[in-house]
């Protein structure tokens, strides 16, 4: 239809970067606070642990999608991108994500079972890698660049393939989807939600899945 939004893989990339950037910032700030002050109660601890777990799910799925779908599609049209460096960054971050999973479950009882000191250092290390990493991607993968090298059909195909890959790997969806939606501002949230099936937007996320993701609500923009 004429009013349907046009595919924009470059903006999709920026949007998921915004989600993860906020996730790292919120995670780091609160991890430092809880390390110094402790958790107010178990509900806050559970919410923070759920938020970090969701961040790991989304970040891991995003990098898998780049390695397996996005970068192979871009290499023929953007051969100058430093793919080896980007892949090396992914490997470093992957190791840190594994360490963070361990940190969430290896702390002392007074820290709610989370090793907050170790987790804080890991969040800081990921953040230090993340900022220059996404700067390279966003400087190279722009709307005008893609329009100059890809047809509309090719951009649609890339957007669809990326979305399908994310659906397969960003699991469980009852954590991943709310995490993405509610780490976005209103405009980006509406754009992200536009192609989602109505049952997801109006039934699963706000009603049937709510008890699963509600513990992390204090850390979200919802």
C-alpha cells in the first residue's frame, strides 16, 4: 500500500543500537549504585537481574544477526567496511557476555546472588568496546548509502531476513521484545512496533507476558 512505511535497514540498525546503548548505561549506573548501597528488597534485585539477562539476550542476538545476515549482505556493496575488526569486537563482547551470565548467578547472599563488583567491570568493558564499534557501523551503513547500492526489494529482503533472525535468536521473546520496546522513546517505539502482529502488541506483551517482564519495569521507559 502507498502509505506503508518504506524499509530502512540503516535506521533499524540505529534503533537497536539505541536500545543496547541505553541498556548498558542503565545497567552500569544501577550496578554501581547497588554495589555501594545494596538492594532495597528482593523485588528490585529480581528486576535488575531480569533487566541484565534481557540485555544479554538482545545484544547477543543483535551480533549474531550482523555476523550471519547483515554483514554477508553488505560485503558486496560496502567492501571497505572493517569487517574483521567488527567481528573481532563481537568475539570480545561475546566472551564478556558469558562472564556476565556467570556474574549474575555467582554473587554472595547479601548481594542477592549477583557478583555486582565483577558485573560492573564487565559492563564497563562492554561499554568501552560498544561506543566505537557502533560508530563505525553507523558511519558506513546509512540510508543514502544503501539506497545507492540496493534496490527497494533488496532492502525489504534484508529487513525481513534480519527480523526473522532476531525472532529466532532473541529468546525468550517475553523478555527480549519488552526490553527492546521499552528502552526506546515514543517515536522509536512506535516505529519498531509498527510491523509487529497485533496479537503481540495488544495481547501477549501487555497482558499475557506482563508478569514475566514486569520485574524490570523500574529500569525501563515504560
